[in-house]
């Protein structure tokens, strides 16, 4: 670990101690008393910690608010998708719909996929979700996350490799079931 990495960690650690309670209080105004408040506040600092090199931060609360808002929007998009899927399931004809066993298997598969995606670093996971769930193009993703298009391409390659490995594991799991 280089001295600049240690310095960056120390800076983020100091910001965490100084601004975490403030950020949680601010997030409660958007999210109410949900458990998501602490998750988003913690993920905000994780993303800050994963950011490149020590750049002097003049307005830490503004930066933390910006990162947290992006995470809130991602949470809301995910919830909207879940709600849409549930509405579609409710509207579907129950006779022609999947059996309870198929739904249970699908649920288990989605949980395994979620655990697989959780192994990706924050920006790689965000890049993948913005591409596959939101349908954004590489230039749009680069602008949204504040990274280069080359980084988007590298992150997508990395996430595709993990999904390919997940798919292989999933087919092995299906054969053994």
C-alpha cells in the first residue's frame, strides 16, 4: 500500500467519523426510518474510498450528498423494477403461470445471482446494472458515474466474466438438483 493510499484511507476515515451521523440524518429525510439509510450511508463512504487517489475535497458534505443521491436513485429504480415485476405476476393468468416450484427455483436463482453481483466492486456493479437494467449506453454510463468510456468497457468485460462463471455454476447446480 502506498503512502497516498494510506493518506486517502485516513482522509475518508476522518470524513466518516465527522460526517456519517449527519449523512444518516439527511438520508432519513429522503427515505424515512428505513434500514436503507445506514446501508446507503455506508455504501457512500465505500464508493468514496474506492475513488481514485487523494484529491482535495473542499466540500465533503456536497460530495457525500451527490454520491448518496445516486445510490438512492439506484435503490428507487431497483424498487420500481421489483414493483413492476410483482404487478406483472399479479396480472398473469395463474393457470398458465409458473408453478410454485418454478417460482421457488427462480427466486433461488435470483438470490444466487444477486450474491454473485454483490462480489463486484461498487462501480463495476453499477456499470453492469446501468447497462443491463436501465439500458444505458457506454457514453451515458460514463457520464452518470463520472468515469471514462474505457473504464465502462473494462468494467463490463469484468462483469460479463463473472456472469459467465455464474451461468456455468448455475447449470451445474441445475444438473445436481
